[in-house]
C-alpha cells in the first residue's frame, strides 16, 4: 500500500522522456560551494571516480545492509551508524528488539537544550522482483553517473546526508548554539510501531529534547538537470486511515474496488484547507503552463467553480478533496479475500462523515471490515518559524532564481505526522536536485540515483544543518 502511494506521488511529478534522456547524457545538478571545485575540474562530471568519494562509499555501505521489509536487519544499520559516531567522539544510544529491529539516537550538546533533530528511518521497501534487476539490489553498483540499489531514495541517501552533517558538527569541536540530535528509527514502512511512535510514547526524556525535526518528504520538481521548477519543504500532509474489507467472494470485492475507483473521491464538494491554500499561494507562480498559474493564482475560487476545479490535474484535485484509495485484492489463508483501503483526509475532515459519503453502509452490506486505523494529525508545522525561514533562505541561495516554499503532501505520509501530533514541528527536506522522472523508479527493479546530485546534496544538507545549529 505504501509503495503504491509513493509511486503515485512521484508519478505526478514525472518529467518528459526528452528530459530523462538529457539527464542520462549530462547528469548535471546545480552546483554548491563544496561541489564547485569538482565541477570546475571535471566539466560535466565526466571522468569523476565517484566510488572513491567518501560520501559515496558511505551510501554503498548503507545500501549493502539488507533493511528491506518484511524482515529488515536494522540492528546492522545502527551498528554502522554507532561505529561512525564513536569515531568522532559521540556515544550513540541503541534500543534493540529480538527480531533485528532497532532504534538509535545521539545528541551533541549545545547552548540550547532543545535539539534540532535529524530524523530518518532504517527500513526500506521489500526487495520485490529481485530477478528483474540488472544490478544487485544490495550491491550499490555504479554505472556512469548512477548508483543502483534498494532504498536509494527512501531513504538511505538522506540518512547518509544526516549522518555526515552530524559528523561535521561534531568534528568542528565547537559547542553549537542549538543542540543537535541524530535519530534513526525502526519500522516506518509498516507504521512505525517499534520506531517513532514507540519513542514518542515511551521516552518522554527524549521527547523533551526535541525542538524541531528535519525528516524525509521534501520535494524537488525538476524538468531537466538544470531546470528546477519548485523546491518544496514539506510542512503538512493529509491524515491517513487504513481499513480492510473481507469476503469469501472475490467478485464482490472486485465490484467494490471498481466502484471506489470510480466514486471514491469527494469531487462534488471540494474544499480548500488553510494549509493547502498556503502551499498553493507559493506554488502557483512556478507552474510552467499559464493555465495552471492562472487557476492556482486564486485558489479560493477552485472549490466554488467546478469548471476551474475539473481542469486541474489529479494531483492538484487531490489537494481539495477527501479520497478512498483501494489496493489490489489479497488472498487470505482461509480461502477468503481481503481488500485494503486507504482513506485520505484533508485537514479538518471528519473520518466518519467521509466514510458515510464515500463508503456508505450499503456498499459493504454483508462484507465484514476492520475498524479504520486513523493516524496523524491535522496540525501543520509553522511557516513563520526560524527553522523554516532558514531552510528557505539556504535553498534559495543554493539555487538562485528557483521558487522555494512550503509543500503539502496529499498522497503519501511520513513520520512527520507523528512528531506534529506530539506538538513537535517537523519539516520534510530533500537536498537532492534530481529530476522527477528519475524518482518514478522508487521501489522498482534497478532503482537508481544520479551521483552528481547526491554528492552536491550532501554538501547542501551539511550547510543547512550548520546554519541552523550555529
């Protein structure tokens, strides 16, 4: 279910085939201060021995550890992180579970006890379709400007960026203004039961140290290696409720699935939530087509004028309506069938009311269903905070002329929702200027990432963190 949701998000941002071919040939991201020397020496990055770079060696080490669901070896991953932290004089705390699950945290003490938290999760999507990979999914193999492996985006590349930024502050020897915490958690791909949710519930001492969290969920929309349309900092997302409907009759569930694919969206009554309005206000000027700039320039008209709403893309429409997304049917051990459903709720929407509208009782008459499991919060992280403004400035300096601003996630969820539910501001930040067409390979065979963007992103993330803690 999570893999399908992630693919849906990135597909909505996919670029043209021509742009993808341009990336294959040139693979040139926006330069940053630390990458400028290499770029000047190597032109279009041709001839760079990526495998010799320490940040690339770290990424290959992380990819080589099999943290894929359903049996991730998170313990091996935290051992690698802990060893590196020890090498820079920082002691890590590790919480281990019997099934190789684990959490890790480490704190660099600053003048302010409430810490900037660099949060990532250790587990990745399953190693599906292993036989279709040209490059071993755990090999971290390099071919040209690409590195291949499972979990490249979600989220071992960002884990590497967080670890290297933390190490850089530790090696500086100075006491930062703001404390800094590295937090690597378990089981995010399956609901975070042994990870973020557990720590927030059972470790109040740790929670008290959390000031603001930086995690996954940031979005970079690029149509070519040198053309970035929008650099988004995730600050809010829909709430998700999961439930399942069961039946001995496969055809009954197939009929329900077909009905929900047709009618599972509250399009007749779109609604503009304040957080979505804030996102669209910053996002509209970045649209390349004048049609979308014009439509999004006055977001308040969208829920009132259906002719305007219906001209939006499915992604943009999803920002203004509640939805139920059905997934494929799954066989049960007793011979019955199960249909998993995900309810996507806008801020302020009531779950019972949405279910009554989109999944009325008559539609599931005689079909047993599980109680909906609603997680997350309506709360958005503030857009006027020191941290958000600093991130905006840092990204804008890195990519002059590129619109930078807030991003609302409608089709996928991150652990930011659990931090926000605990009253802790959280922002999703991606430092990697990769093309949207590249990210459509997430959780697919030969998942890959372009190394020039990875190397540049490592330096950018370090600069963002150093600015925030100094």
